[in-house]
C-alpha cells in the first residue's frame, strides 16, 4: 500500500523510449483520418468520382477500424504485444504505400480498408504497452503522453494535408507514412520489451462472427445517414438494425465463454463502467461537433484549407498546456475532482460557437478554441487513466480494446448525428427560384448556393440578386450555430456521469497477478 500513498515516480528514460514508439504509431493512425478529409475535393477531380463515392475513403477506413479492434485483445494475449504492434505498423505502412499507387476510387477505398486493419490495432495496443511499462503509479503521466497525438491529430492533419496537396500532390498524404513507418518499426524492434504471449486462450470464433460484422454493419448505416438525410432510408435502417441485433446478441453471448472476444465482465468494475459512459457521451458531443469547426471556417468565412487548419491551432496549444499537468494530477488526485472542472472549461469555450454568424470575430473564436483545448487536455486521458488503473496486468489489453471500441462507435455516431442536423438545417433555407431540379433531387437552397459561392465565386455569378450570397450565408451560419448548440448541450450532459467518477484515492490492481493475488475485476 505504500506505493499508493507515496508520490508517483517520474517517468524514466526507458519508459519514455517505449512511449516514443507508441506515439509514432498513434500519430500515423490519427493523422491519416484527418489528412484524407481535406483531400476529398482532389479525389473527386482526379478520379472523376462523386462525393458519395469519395466519402468511402474515410468510411471504409472507419469500418476496418471497427472490425479489427475487437480482435486486438485476444491477439495481444496470443502473439504478444510487441509482435502484434510491429505487424500492425507494417500493415498500415504497406496500406499507405498502396494508397499512393491507386488508379481508381475503388482501388483507393480497398487500400484504405487495408490501412484501417493495421491502424485499428495501433491505439489499443499502444495503450496496453504504455500501461504495462509505466506501472500503476505513473499511468496518468504516460496517458498524457499518448494523448498528445489524439488531440493534435485533428488539428495538424488539415494543415499538413493542405500543404502537401498544394505544394506536391495528393500521393504524398500517404507516402509520408513510409519513412515514419520504417522508423517506427526499427524503433519498436530495439525498444519494446520481449513478448511474453499467453497462447492458452482459445479464439472466440462465434463472438467474432457476431461482434465484428455487427459493428461494421451498424457503423455503415450510421455513416450513410448524412448522405440519405433520413433514418428511414433502407440503406440506413437495415444495416443499423441488423448490426444492432448482432451486437446485442453478442452482449448476451459474451458472458458464456471463458475467454470472450470482448470481455464485458470487466464492466463489473465500477470505475471502468463510469469512465466508459463518460468517455462515450463526451466523444459523441465534442468529437461530433468538433469535426465541423473547420467546416465553419471553410464554408462561412471562405477560408482556404490551410488557413482553416491554422485557425484550429489554438485548441491544440491549449491542450498542450494542460495535458502534462492533468497527467501528473491523475497520478495524485482522484479524477472525479478534476474532470468536471475540465468539462466546464470545454463548455465555456463551446458556448461562443453557439452564437456564430457570418462575421464572428476570429479573436473570439480562437480564444474559445484555446479554452476548449485547456479543457480537452484535462478530460480524455484522465478518464482513460481512471478506467485502466484498477485493472490487473492481464486485463489491461482487453480494457484498452473495450475503450477503443466505445470511442470508435461514439465518434462515428456523433459525427453522423451532427452532419444530419447541419444538413437538415441548411435544407430549411429558401430554395433558389429559377434553378432546374432533376427528378428525385433536392431543390437548390440559398444556403447551399451561398456556401458554394464562398468556395467558387462563379457559382453565383449568373444570379442577379446581389443579396443572395449574404442572405444564404446568414442562413448557413445559423445552421452551424444550431448544430453547435446541440453539441454544447451534450457536453453539459457529460457532467452527469462525470460526477460519478472516483472522488477518493483509487487502489491500483495492475500488479496483483505478479503478487499471486486473484484478479479482482472478473471475480
């Protein structure tokens, strides 16, 4: 018990070397989501594809993540974290190189799926490796290190992607992963400790046939929602229903086998359950609306991709300020005493975006993003620290897998819901008279035309009404404000489960198995 009351030890050089490997992998995986998002117009032009076709370069990657994450916990036990991590790095790097060679949109989507199969394992494996390397007293500090790429990826991705496409070509948003991947593989081989796999567990084939396809189908339906604009569309509700039934079936089944694919018995641990609920609600709220912040700068203010990315930088700066502090506090102070205050900071910064218009001050918006970043740095990683601290060494891999699946689902649901709200609000603006509408198509609205006019002035050149652009942009700004208001309310709702986070010192069980104790979570 002395280790629980003494001051946490500082991170030594050996632990920081391990953290460096994990951060490299996380940077590649997370950056590749946001870098590709800015290349969608380029892909449409180069491959002669529609937006719906090009959007699958992101959707396919997401579905691959959801499919492979449930396998990670078992595979880590069976083959060892070092071997599996290096295999995931190799698969992700190979997928990146293949993406750069794609000659058609179909090839690009297929190679993105291959990328996702490797990228999906990097984050849960990285969390497992770092948790074991740090020990129970330093989990908070090490999670703060892992949180850097998680927070900076969405900010630096658009900047990097815009610069590479403008200065070189779209191929380089994928080729840049080649030197990073090779360096990470060499680094991992040298630094990561030797594996101690436990091959005694049998693989849960029944669970895999239920959970992985169930998650993929459900997220496919969710991802199709913005395109169809209605949950009643067959492409939306059928895969969502089938996927949900498979996942529900897995939930009931998972308590029967001794070693299920995803160990939901871990949720008997109160800290893990409360942290998981808090993390899921927060991800839906912030990540869903947060993806639209750059879109606001692009579509309402007419900024370039590079400038929109730069305007998001204050959020990353704010996170860098508080994340190391939050990491140290997580090792000393119960997260239930710090996370609610960090959420209030996020809500305070978020409020300004509920009032946005066509001429909202950049000083106000950048200041608000900085405040949100301060809160972000004190939220996500401390919550994960609380979730993993009380698991035993053997349970960490499966706990990390569970948290990553929850984040993936919550992020996809949040992004889809916010996109549907925004699209619905934009479509409520007045239709533009005199524009021919093909059968089965939606009428052209003032807001939609104005947004196109911000990006391409010639889009409104043929219309004599001089107030069309201004009036349409006002409707569009109101639509963004309404969508951000929903996100703001959801952030406030996150405070409810956050109030149940531990407010007393948590006893770590990470070393219980080494001492010969019985794992407390499963029994």
